């Protein structure tokens, strides 16, 4: 996913409600052209990441996944693409901060219960 797609999706997550392309562009610091925002939203819709509903003459878009769910999906896809999953997992866990490591341990402990 490109930087613009990430920024558009971030605006949708922070909005808490469905947004039209014009509303997304207005929320961006340096918005690209309206048609660019519309194209990005359409691509996210085709990928099944956002849903859209008619609002006036435009569509209003909302994310189908929370930011955490989306991140987990991306992590899972990267993990599945690795030929040596144990090595990939080792590098991932080795790069965690102490705080992230504690959070991971809590999640694993909760799953073990």
C-alpha cells in the first residue's frame, strides 16, 4: 500500500464516520487532487478494505476493518510469504521494544487460558 492509500485510510479511521472523497481531502494536510482521492478510495473499495454508500452525488466511504485488524492482516500476509517462517518470527520478535514484548506476552497468556 502506498503512502497516499495509508493516509486516506488513516483519515477514515480517525473520522469515526463515513466520509466522501471531498471530506477525506479536506482532512488531509497536503491533499492531492480530488480525483486522486476518489481513485484511491475506489481502489480500497475494490480491495475490500472499505465500504461505500451513496451520499448525494458522491459515495461516502468507511473502513471495513479497524486499524488493528488491518495491521494484523498485513502482518499475516507478510508472514505467510516468508519461506522460513520461524526465522521471520524470530526477527520480528527480536525487534520488539520491551513494552511491545510485554504486550505480546500478555496476548499469548490470554490465548493460552
